[in-house]
C-alpha cells in the first residue's frame, strides 16, 4: 500500500487506516464480536492498513484491551494511534485535560495496549477548565519520556449552522486557535476531524492549515458512519444504544433524501470496474484531498477492513472529482 507521512517527523503509515471504535463503542452493541473484530485488525495489517486508531474512552477501555491482544503478536506491523482527554461518566463523557490525569491515562493505555510506546497520542477534546498549553505540555513530556512518539489533535465537528459552509470562518475557528496555541508548546504532528463526501467542511479550513505546516490529517468517519457504503436502508432503524438512532442525518426522511449521494458514488464505482464499491469511491475521494490525508474508516469485520484497504488502489479522475463536487449538500443537521 502507498505510504503517507504523519507530521514533520516523517512518521509513515499506510494510506488507509483502521478505525477501531465500532468494535467496542457507539454502534450496534448486538453486533460486537471479539473474534471477528480481531480478524478485522489482522486483515487490515496484512494489507498495509497499519494505522490502528483507538481511544481509552472506547468501551471504555475494552477497545484498547482488544487491540492489545493483536499488538502482543504484531507490534512491529502496527502504527498505534491512541487518545486521551475524555472520561466516561454514567450517561455521558466529560473532558479532562489535567496534566496529572494525562500522565496516568497514558500509563494505563500502554498497559492495556501491551506496548512500550504509542506512535501518535491525540488530545481527544480540550478541557474548557484547563488551558490547552498545560494539557499539551503534559503530553509533550510523554514524548520526552519515550512513552509517545508524536502528538495529534482531534477537532470538534464543524456543524451545519451559520459559518459552517464553504468559506465560513466559524466552523473550526476554536480548533484553529487551540492548534496555534498548542503549536507554540510542542509540534502538532496530526489533526483528526471528520471528512467525507457528505461532511467536507474540514477540507476548506483545517486541511489548508495542516498543508501549510507539514501536519498530517486523519479523516474520521470518511464513510459517513456507514451511510456512504450504500448498505443502510432508510427506515430500518438502529439499536437504541447506537449513536445513529438519535442523529438527524439518520432519520428515515433524511436517509431517503441523501440517497442521491450514494447513487453518485455507485455511478462512479461502476466506471472503475465491477469490483469497485461505493465505499471505496468515498474513501478514494478523501485520499484525493491531499497527500497528507489518511482516511480512518471504522470496520469490525475482516471483509470490510479488506475492502476499505483496497480503496487505496482506486484513482479518481478529474471528471469523477468534478461530478462529486457538484453533488448537493447532505440533508440533516450534523451537530
């Protein structure tokens, strides 16, 4: 698989990563199968999708424990991306950026992951009660201690309100200010934010910031939480604990209206051959946004992980990209 660089330190990863959250958190609890998730991780690594994206809050903790079972056997094959800064409460998550907590959380993640070092340690959320410089400084100390190789920053969603559209300056304004402040303390190697055909706002604001500074970009939810695969049926519904059950873009009406996006992905896929899927075209679109962009699609089954990895082989033409750029905006508020 093509390799792409993460940050000025020239850390390299496969062009398509593996998002591990669906294996343990947020989506369809009844479908979680530990052995099948392990097979998905192995399949991704076999095909060069070596960036494994996890977080201590996924589960909580169970996602890191699951990956630890793979890493004890295949640590040299993997690029481990973990996160800190969110703690799970009874019915919600809360930000915690206290330096002492960051240090303890890193040590706990290392134990669960069964590794001596985390390749990319990301700040999951900024704690509004702690200056970002203090949190980032504690994370930088972990690099100095040899527990972490590089630091990344997760951005809040762009939303779909005023200023969130093309050229608007409000969508990621807070994130950009935090990034500038963090950059004064220690280099930011990667920024992670949602980027997909139906949520392209990051390409208009965050990507230019990253490109100007040699910072990598990890595209979260590049398949639109499953919608852009074309495998979800409008009106079918979701399990009560699935985050999509309460999401405006996953109501039956919104999903029906947004089928025009899936239809376009399928149309482009057909032009690239019988084996190419809508999901692969959606990932190829993300890859085409810049050489520093690495999509991190979630997958908890080996066939899906393999399908996603092979999206790196799909090269979209200028005509393909123009057709996708002309698509209407997705229906339904995002945040």
